[in-house]
């Protein structure tokens, strides 16, 4: 199994305490449903971001569109990770999800030595 980063973009936080509780309950139910696939439940991002370019220049804001949060899951394949992500509650808030396969670069480097 490999790790996959679910990168959330967009969406909105609920306005009322009742809506926030309902949304939190949906997240807890989703995490419970996917069980041991969860590596890191993640967190939402604040709008505070800076970008560092390859030339070392720093500017306010992200590189590209603003991401709103993340989770990391384990799955057998990219398609399996997408199937898990399709049921993520963040989609109900208008967000989209990019699913990225990760690899253990440090483990691979150490294995060569």
C-alpha cells in the first residue's frame, strides 16, 4: 500500500455552530468508515501563505490556487485512493480534491547506500 495526499481546494466553513457540529460529525463518520486507511487526518489551512521561488524570491500567497486543507490516506492504487476520496465530506462544502501518490524518497535514497 502507498500513501496518498488528498489536497483540498476551496469550500466553505459552516456559518453556525449547529452546521459546524454536523460537518464535524460527517468528517468523523468518514474517518471511521475508511478506518486504517487514515495515515493523517490532516487539518484545514488558514489563508496565511508565502511562496518561495526557485530563485529565492518570496511573495505573499500560494503558488497557484489556494489549498484549503489536506489528509493522507493509504490505498492499494491511485484509483482506490480516488474511490475513498469521492466520499470525503469536504466535497459537500464546494471544495475539490486533488489526489497525489507519494513515495518514500528518503527510504529510497538510503536503500541505494
